[in-house]
C-alpha cells in the first residue's frame, strides 16, 4: 500500500509529460449494429457488434513481450508470459485473472485485476531503445491510480515509471501508458499495479525496439526507487528460473480424468 | 445497420465462420440456413435436451447448468449459465436434432464470461462401426459490446440415419461459470466417412485425413478454424516473430530455428485448417527441443490396442547374424514387458524395423504428423523417441518386425517376425511404465519393479549384488523438483540419502535413468555428495535479448559468464560436506532439463565420480513457457541457454557418459543389467576405505 501511495504521488506530479507515445495500432476493424438510437422511433440499441482478431494485436509483430495481448494465456501453466499476485507482497506466482470479449481492448482475452493486484509481463531486451505501450481501463476512472513500471533483470538498470498520457481515461474508458526508454542489457519486465478502488482491465501491452531516428530519449525519465523495483525483480527471477514442475494436484486429477474418459464424449 | 455489420465482418472472418446476424437493435437473428437452433428458450427442456452418456462418471451426474431469463440474452429472453467441475472431468452436453441422411455441419455458439472448451459431437451405436467424432470450436472474432463471443467449429460429418446423438459438449474452465447462448447447426461441407487404414502411409485417408490408430481421422476436427485470409499473413508473421525473438539457445537457434521458420512460411498458403495448424505444430517439432511441444486433441485419440512393453537403445549382441546393426542408429531392445497385452514381447527381444525402416529413422520421419514428437536437443540422442516407440507404433505404423530371443536358451530367432498393427487384438488396459531400468537392485519390496513407476518417489538401500563388506548403496529416483525448498520432499530425500551413504556406504550408485528434470536447486543438491562448492554455469534463460544467438566463441562465452554472473542466475554445485573418498557412479539414460544439470554438475570433477550410460543426456539446458489457444491447442517453448564457466553454450550438448555402456541383449536374457553391472564393477575397484 505504501508503494501504491508513493506512485500515486509520483505520477500525479508527472503531469502530461508523456513523450513519444507509441502509435496506436488497431486490433482490426470494428463496427456496430447500432443505429443512432433514441429518436424518431429508432429502436433502443442493446449491443454493438465488433470484429476482433482472435490472435490479438498481431500488427505488433516485433513485440518483445511473450504474450502482450494475453491471447495465448494458459489454463493450468505454471510458467506463462505473465504472473499475477494479489499484492506487492508477491507471495504468489499465479496466472493473471482472465477477462474476455468486448471489455478487452484488442483480441478476445485480457487481464482483470482487482484492487491492489499486480501483474508482471516477461519480455526481452533489444539493442535499441524501447517503445513501451500498455492500455488499462480502470473501473474507477482514474488513470493515475494505475502504476506501470518497466524494469530489467539486472540490478544495475534502473526501473522506469511509464506514465499515463492523461489523468483521465479517454471516452472509451481506456488509459494509455507509453514511454520511450533507453536500451536494456538484460531481460525486460513490464509491471502493472491496480492502485485504484475498482477493477482494472489490462490489455494490448507492446514493447518494440525503437526505429531508426526514434532514439531521442525524453528528458527526466522518472526512476522507480530501488525499494520498489528490487522485490519485483526478485519475483521475476523466482518465476523464470529453469524448472520442470510436476503437475499440481488439480492438473493431475484433470489429466487422469481425461485419460480415462473418451475425450470425444 | 445489419448490412454494415455483415459487410465488415466479411473483411476479417473466415467465410465459413459466418452465421447469424444482428438486427438494428442488436438482437441476434439466427442463420436462416441453420438446420437446428438452440436458444435455450421455451423450447428447451433441461431434462430432455441434456445428454448423459451411458458411462458418465456418477460424480458428473448432477446438473451443472441453469436456464437464465434475461434481456441480456442474445434474443433478450434466455441463455444458459454453465458451471461444470472441469477438474473432475465433468462437462455438460446438449442435444440437437439433425435430419436423416449423410451430411456435414458447422456449429456456432456464443459464450460470455469465463472460459470454455466447446465441441460438437456425434456418437454412433457400436454396431454401426462408426466412431464418435467431435469438432472443436474456436473464436471467429465476432464479439458484442455486452460480452458475447462467437465460437465456431469446422465442418463435422454426420450420418443422421445412424447417429445415436448429436450434441454440444461444454467444459467450463474456470471457477465462476460461463454463459452460453444460441447454438446453431449449419450445413457446411460434404459428408466424409472414416474408414480403416493400415498406417500413416496408407493413402486411403486422402489429403484431408490422417491415419491414426488404424482409422482415418479428419484433420480439421482436431484444430480450430483457419484464420481468415485477411489476417492469416499477420498471424504467421507474429508466430515467426515469436519463435525468432524468444526461442532457444545457440545450437537450436542456429541449426533448428531456420527449419521451423521455413515451415511457418509455408502455411501462409494453407487453405484448410488442418494444413495450417498441423504446419504450425510441425514448426515446433522442428525446433528439436526437449522442452518444446504442441498439444492438441489429435494427440489424445484413444489407442485401440496395447503393446505392453518398453523399448530402449542397446547392443543386440545375440542377433547380429540375423540383422546387422544400423550404421547410424543403435539397436532397439525390449527393456521389460508388462503382464498382459505384451503381444509376445519380452525382455531381450529386438525391434529391428517399423514399416521397413530402422525404428528410430521411422520415428524421426513422423515429424510431419506426430503431435507427440519428443526429441532431445542433442542431435545424436534418441532415448526419448525410443521410449515413446510403442505408442508411435500403435498410432502410426503399418507393421513392425521383431527378432524374438529366448531366456531359456540364451539365443535368438534366425529371422525377424513381422506383425501388422491392424491385426493386434483390441485392448486398452494400462501399460507398464518405461524407465530404462530392466531390473532393480534393492531387493524385493524395496523398489517399484511391479510397474516401474518410479515417478516422484525415492528408493534407496544396499544393492543386492554387493556383499555387506562392500557396502555399495544405491539411490533410484527420477525427479529433481526441489521447488526451491531446501527441506522439501526432494531436497530432503537427497540430503537424507547422502547422509546415510556417508555413514554407511563404501560406494554409491545414483540411478537416474529416467530423469525428468525439476528445478535447479534439486540438481544442485544432487551434486552435494561428490564435490566441493563451485559456480559452474550461468543461466541466460529465458533468453534475455530478442533473437540472441549466444556466444560465437568460447572467449565470448567466458565474457558472458562473467557479465551475467549474479547470485540469482547461477548454478553452484557441491557442498563443503562432500565425501572426497566416496566413489559414486551416476547412471543416465533418458535425462533432460534439471536432469541435464545434475550430471553436468558432477562430470569431470574427480576420478571418484563416473557417469555410466549409453549416450549423452538431452542437452535441454533452458527453461520454457507454456501457452494455450482455443480448441484444445496448447504449446510449450524453450527459451535461452546456459553458459558454462569455461564459455560453452550448453544447449544441444548433452552430458556424455564417462563410461559408455550399452545394455547387452545377452545380459537382458540372462537377467543382467549391463549398465548397473559396469557401475558395480568400477565401484568395487574404488571402494572407500
């Protein structure tokens, strides 16, 4: 909680200093079955229909996150591209809670975080500066209650706060966090914390190498304190040490049931 | 507005995935061509329309759905809330009525919240000779602002005259339940009838089919819909980028990754779902990595027969006259057999050919179709393929040839006997575990000789062949899952064993012949008996830099070792409490991951430690990540490498035995475990004073 409060203050001071926001790439066309609605006897429109790419934002082909769009989220896996925990105590290495459908920004799947929940996306470094972009939709409408940090495996590389482009969400409820950060020399992690009072949807996280001519770094990068970054790194390291886990009890039960039952029935 | 919706949908959705549409108010209009529509409204009878298989587990009998009345239904009336206990294997099934005659149908279904596994299934009476078929469902990409997602299946052939039932099966995969609405069955495609086939090379199954377990299988039923032409290239780009950026270490990236990328390139032109998804799966198989695999429903087709015996690589010294060894591949012997369903196989028999090829060459040739492919990273290691040989034969072979040998006379037949897989009697009972241990040596009741299921257990004690004065002890175990707990089950078992050995033994056999890996702390602990502490490797795993090919020279490797040497990503072996006088023989056979690290950590340190086995370990020196798509598809991919203190990139370079020992056929017949015997003989020359 102390951390959350710290970052609220930090990000509030940030103002609209977002620099080099990553260009938004759509997730595919969308449209609605809605009419203008409401006047002249037009029916009340109950829902819109959209076409999503079920593979997510595949336009970001050079995404340095394993599964920035959550479309490949596993069901039972112990080693997936994101980890989640109910708090910054990092007691758990769970899967991010799944949200699906139109509440997501792109594709079909995204992550849903209750208050204080944190997630960590695993990625790689590049020889270039990194364009960092992630979208979050806070139920309480406060972009600055969402904390986004880009950090690295190495202690010697600073963790950088990724600011929201504005304090309030856009009309569609989404907050965009974006920043150009210096090149990294070790594995890259994207940390998101829901410091708000309502649920938070997280989706379409993209880290791409900066393109030629884009390597102009913003001044005044906000460095996350080591007291914040160190436990996150430790969590990430614990998550990524080489291992083959025996299936947990639930998975063993499930697989045994599947084995002994005709799968087609 | 309806027209707008449909027009734009055409841009992105696979054409066959289109179904119903929405009116101006956003209400759903079922596809007028549908032959059955289930909207869970007044026509739905929860009792009559629920399908309960005759062999349903009683635990799954309670109804786990409810009809919900609500304006948020697609048609503003009703939908179903399903909350099955998927972990208990429970699903719900809902019948649909199809017209008589042979036809083919695609199903669409809308789901909301939660996560489901859905499929359209047709079952036939046994006397029809037709097998149950099911088509898995995946998302079309159509979603609604109130949370509904459209799923669709590929075309399922149905004989409406013979079918016992056609139904939707739904597993709810999370704890909160899922809503489903408006199941539609739409005529699509043409009827296809499965027929018997004689192995994967039998052309009778045609381009759309694949022969598995002597039955043609329609490939598209086991995979999600084909990505539409508008997104297919982008999807392939993303798949290529993913493996290019994240996969592997030096050896696998340089040697194997290009082949996988080429296969992915080839599926851009795929015009049917099976070609696309099987090509995608094949690209993973070509990555040639112990940790890397793709799973899918095709992998789960029930076997028809049993081959209740285990194969491993050895030296067929008694049957060279009948069939000389292959110049490249080792001989394949029966290690041990179960009790029933062995098809006449017994320890010491030799598998000389499958479909006319050396068994390993044949198994390698299956990588175009075998979703259960499992191969070591090290190019010359085939223990994994050999261990799975019996399953591969049952799934894909037409025939196999065995030279039978006889324990009573200690000789072998002069020529092989060839068996047709299709002629094997039906039988789906359990099969004995394969652990590359033809015999155990701890005495009756002290080992799992009845079923060879070492699994996650530890067995230790004096070996029965040694005298009390020799005091040679053994530890038999296959897991290194320490889980980061120094006093956890695995680490404590290892520590207890080593304390016992230091107190009581004059020589030790560490029998790890089916080492299934675990965690690094387990591998580190396993080295504590034999050497003092030393930092021996750093993990650049998962891969730290996009598309990093690893060190090109040993000098570069040493630089990386120094640069990445931190307390959290290193392997430190040994213990200050090690026993320098204790001779230790480590037995390996099919070992990977943490079970690579363990022998790596003991090799070459001292003349008091020797590794015995037929071939190197897998060379799987990395970690991995796991992912899942719809339609039952999942995949696991290795990432990164390990750099040794002397600069070597280890992946793909298994730990070679110090003493290469192949199990002899003659020993198998005589009841001797050649590798164990070799270890025992060496220990006797080195016994601790």
